[in-house]
């Protein structure tokens, strides 16, 4: 139900973000900014109103698991798998101090007066330090396994900690003496109510609350799977629980009645939640790499930071039209639901920027190529370990499955084409596509699988016998680099596009030119035929999306824009037109009208 809200609002607020999972989120005391920590070892600060990134703080050399602002907002502390707690100037990003915790840190908390920092450490202790001097304070010992959660009471007199050892414990913050031990199953996060009277914990398959002074249990709210984080609203009336199934549940903090279920992280674990100081927003961070801001009263999505940390360069739609695949400058392959734009599986393995991707005709396989000279063939439905093909010379620039899905064709930067068995990875055929070792940027199969077509930096469009590699046609198609070639769905036409700012259509059998589509734009990108061959759609550097009649060359639709359109794809039924742009937004449109249906930040 919230997907429509997400799509409409995300369309107005495009973002980049962490490369990988986001483990922590914290709001500044004034509500103007918030901070995140992620798998990419970075700490990022964002403007709360617009989602604009303010700065990135680097220094950790392992994933960041916790971030927290000082009570006066002047400083930001972060901690993670490298065993350090780092304090930064929140205004400038300058490092102030680095504290050694001796082991991985799962959570950190400032005392209400900002004088003390406490850390939940994987070695089973809670460590404290003086913020001003960095000297060590009381070390709280008693847990029998790693400590995952830590919080100060609002008056600063008590520290609470939670552990997978099945206990939540409270301590005198000045002396380190233990006050209460509460049985709680495996506890990952603890939080006090604003008045200090209630203590809440993410406790295994439930959210639990106790009287913070007596230890009397008040609520046990069951969940279908592990609860990973809890937060109490600033007015003390609501209790939010982030569950490993990707759903955030908001309860009445007194009665336990369920108010909202917030869905947007897909089936990915939500790792951290926090309210902004005014209580109007609830921030969440998830393993899907997104940070979301929700209206705490209505549950509507206000802000999304998501997906590729950088630009999205290539798109492909699965043959059944249910899945969109994207690859970007963060080396990650991401899958998205169509038409909602909800994030799905993330495929990692490439170590350099991907250069191409394609689904097999039955949708069972997804091939990606990258600058690491590897071509990976994935099962997009299950993920798992891909079949890896090594291009021995230079990276593959383009990949294409044969219509029967049995073979995969690739072409590299030295103009060498290869045909591989898509099941075993065996190399079946190798041939050169030009004699001058010029870059060949595109390869594609004809719909009947008998012909391969290529385009190269010499401006040549060539066709080849797919079984033998023997040359068929050579056409001087353009005056500059040919970026891409494709067959019309019926195989009668070939399309090429070039740095010379033209798209040209050719008779696939004779090589005769059929039409020239000249949009008058610099940098035409990613033209595609509609599935019925009736239309050609293309993006451009200046941001427009243009659609032409493929037979007459007449313009039928032009949608202006401001961000460079890198990639364009039709859904298999031709009803949807999807684009990826420099502003890091993937937009899903009605192909007939151009009206935007949904958007997701890539």
C-alpha cells in the first residue's frame, strides 16, 4: 500500500548513497541533519529536508555499525568492525578523537550531558570514555557474550545494555555497579522512554518493555522473526520495532496495540531505526542499502536514499516484465520489481565498473560484464555463486544471449568476439570484428540466432555468421564511433547510434539505409526498439527522452529532462518505458503517454 507513496515522493527526491548495506542512522538534535553508517566503511551526513548529502567522513577501515550525535549537536561519534570509536566535528567533518575499543563495536551512546561515551563491544563488555580527554571510565562486565546494545537513561544515572546472552542489564553509570538483570532472550538494541520510566529491547522474536526502576515486565510484543532495533518516540507514546523481515512495526507504547506496519525495504533486514527529536519522522536503515524517512503519524514515506552509490549505466528488463536489472559505478548489480520499483536482490562480485548486462530469453540467467575482465552469469531468481568467464585480453564491452539461450556472445575492447556455452562456460568460437584492433562496443544476435551484428570505433556496422564467424555485411554507418547496434524484433532492420549524434536504421539483409533519426542532441544514448518494432526510444546527455516511429522516422513523443539519460529499456509487452539518469533515479513510464508511473533512486 505504501509503494505508491514511495514512488511518487521518491520521484521528487533522487539520491545516491552507501555502496551496500546501511547499518546505522541517527538524527541530529536540531532535526536539520541525519547521519548514516554503512558496509562501505563510510559515515555520511545528509540534510533532513531534502536528502542532499552534506559530507562523507572517511577513516574507518571496516563496516560502520553505529552513529550518534552529541546532545548539543556539535559532534558525531561512529564505531564499527574496526574496533574504533571515532569522534568528528559535526559541522566541518574534521576528526576530533579516535578511541580504541579493542574489538568490534556494535552500538554507542552519549550521556545526556555529552561528557561520556559508552560502547557495546563484541568482547562482552561496555566501555566508557571521557569525551573531553579520551580517558577510560568504568568498564561494565557481566555479559557472557558480545554486547550489542547500549543506552543512557535520560537523567544519565543509568546505562542499559543488551546481549545475545539472553539478558538486558542496567548499571550505575558513575560506579559501574550492576543494578538489574532482566531475562530477555537475545537482545540487540535497548532504549529508554523519554521519562526514563520504561526500558525497551529488541529481544529475539519479540519487543519487550520493563519498568526501568523495578524490572517488572510490561509488554511482550511477538514478531515473526528476529527484532533488530527498537526506538521510543520522543513523546513516549509510540514504540517502533524493526524486524528482520523488512517490516517496521509501530505500537502504542502503553497498550501494545499495533498502529502501523511500514514496508519499503523489501524482504531485507532493517538494521537501525531512530526518531527525529521532534518525533515527526522515523528514520530506518536497511541491508538493501537504503535509508528511509517515514511520517511517524501516517506511515507515509517522506524520503528515500537508495541503491547504487554512483550512476546507473545499464538497464535490462526480464522477459516476463517482472524484474528490472541495473548496474552502476558501484560495481553492484541490483534487481527491482516492476512496475513498483521496489528493490529486490543485490548481486556482488565484480571489482570494477560493469560495462554490460543482458537477460537470457527465458529470464533464468543474467549476464554481466565488467572492467575486471570477467563475465558473470547469474541466476537472478536465487542469486548464489555465478558462472565466471574470463576475457583474457581486455574487458568485454557488450554481451548478448542467443534467442535459444544456449550461447552467450561477447565482444571486447580489441575487437575480438567470443561465443560461449551459457551453461558450461566453454568458449565455442572466437573471431576478430575489425583488422585495426579498434574498440568494438556492441554485439547482438538476430532474432533467429543465425547472425551477429557489431559496431565499432571506425564507424562500421558489420554482420557475421553466428555459427562460423564469417563476415557477411560491412557498412560505413557513421562518421564517428558506433556505440550500439540492435536488430528490430522481426529481424528486418538494424539500428545503430553514434557519437556523430545520429540514429540510423538499415535493411538487415542488404545494408541499405532506411532512415536517419537526427534528434539534434549531443550524446544520444541507449536507443531501443519497442517489442513490436513500431517505435524507437532513446535518451540523451541533455536529459530528454525521445520516441520515434521506426518506419517513418517521425517524432511521436518527447519528454524533456535535466539529467543525462544513460539507459533506456522497454518492458516485454511494450507498456512500460524505463530510464536511468545521471540524477541516480530510475523512472518507470507509460510508454504510450510518457506519464511517470513510479520512480526509485538507483
